[in-house]
C-alpha cells in the first residue's frame, strides 16, 4: 500500500538532503577506496532505503512502483555505488522471495533484507550464459532432503558483501523454464566460494565477483517456493521491475549531469564570455534536457501502469532501453561541454561517463530490450 502524500513527500525530502549532504561529498573517496563507509550504510538503513519495495508487514516501507522510482530519481544524483549497495535488497535480491517464496522463507528473510541487516545478491549470469539465460549450466541435484549445487556465476552484484544468494540453477534438462529452479543460499554454506572482487571500468564501490558452487549442499527448504521449475519465470518477473528501477536511476544521473554541465558552462569563459552563451553549447544542453524529460515521463508512466496491475514487459523494456542509452549520450555531452577538464578525474563528469556505460549492459542489454520491444509490439499487432 502506498504511503500517504505528506509522509512520502517527507521521505523524498529526507532522501534528497541525505544525497546532497552526505553522499555527494564522498563520491571521490568512494571511487578511490572502492568501498562505502559503514556509517553511510548505517545511515541508509536508518532511512529505510533497503526496504523500499518490501511490504510494511515485513518491516519495509512498502512503496508503490511510482514512489520507488521517484526515490531512485533522487538517489541517481550521486555515485551509483550508493544505490547499488541497497539496490539488490530493493530489487533482485528480495523480489524473488516476495513473488515466489514460501511463508517461512518470507518470514525468515524479508524483515532482515528490509532492515539492511543482511545484503542480498542475485546469481543468474554465468561465464557462458548472459543474455541467453536459458543456457545456464549451474546445476542442482536432489539428494534425499538436500540439493547439491555446482557451477559458477559471474559479475554478481554485491556478492563480496552478500549474506544471502538467490541462485538460479538447472534442475532438469532442455531449454525449458520448467528445467530451471531458484535457491536461497546463505553466506558461509559449505561449498560456496567467492572469487576476488572484479576490477571494473567504472562504478567503483559497487562490488561484483564470481560466485562458485563446489558441491554446495543446501537443505530442500532452500528451494524457492518449495517447488522446482519456477526459477526462470521468477527471474523474468523480477527483471521487469528491476528494469524500471534502473531506468529511474539513469534519469537521476542525467539530471545530475545536466546540473554539472550548466554550472561549468556558466563559469567557464572563452573568447571573452561564458561558454553558456554559445549556441552549440546551448544545443547540447537542450538535447540533454529534452531526452532526460522524455525518459522521466516514460519511467513514471510505466511505473503507474505496473501499480494498476497491467503487464509492463513492453513498457519496462522501452524505459530501460531509452533511459540507459539516453544517459550515455548526456554523459558524453557533459564531457564535451567541460572540454579538457571533462577528461580529468577532478571533475564528476569523468567518473559518471565511465559509470553509466554499464547501464546498457546489465538487467538486460540494449539489444535484448530491442528484441523484447519488437516481440511484444508484434504480438499486440497480431492480437
């Protein structure tokens, strides 16, 4: 159930001030240290940011999709690493349990995910299975009242700090959703091994690594929902929501980049006047403003449709595709407006330019979004 308007406005204002006063000043430090300070994570817990999408019944804020994306617009105004530490609890690390978990699984994990006591991680991608999720090789075989999991997951967000891993594994043969199941595996389980943190182009502070299962033995109660064959369908439903979340993040970052561009353009002087007076600089700002506004509207409308209970597979793909491509263009223009300064680590736009490149890849590449958009559009035309 959505918060009342006054309460939500207070939350939004608090998040806005937290971003501006606590997070933005730490951006360079986070990038250099590749870690988020414990006191910042504690502050995020106090604000309830780990439980935005988890119902009040389990200790979360129970925000609607529209409310969630509006909060994420604000979180996007700073380094995406801050959002990432809570992002898996809000989305892919908790929503599989929300959608398909047993009553016992919900009672066990959702309150702890909502409070940020534990960090969730979603293990789908593998060395040979990214966009083609149906080709995963990680297997889980039943042995009495246990399952034994074997395989390797790659580029797993928050895995180095995660306490609970939602693992997509094969329990049957063939390219069918019924052959793929989902398991909840706790940190410290024998046979669960973490690789070294990845060294990435951008998004320092948002940690990823390989997650290796070597005869990892879990009780049958770890099977999500208590039934085999629901893993692929659950993953796809989770990704619809996650794509709207990422699209909102792209909008927030684009807003920040426009602010940085305008500030620099008004201060920087060439040929005796501020570069903001030059029409070609104005054209870049105008293009960025227009595309960001379009993405903002697209995300909000898709979120409202989801809140009404409509199927948003097409809308989520459109939003994620457009917003992630859009923020890349806005970041490129921001660097161009800054000129040589935009290539220097001293300026935020240099870091954001590297950070935003990932949005066109994870939660479904731009090419996968195009395929979904075309498929769903043709399906509607044929109906």
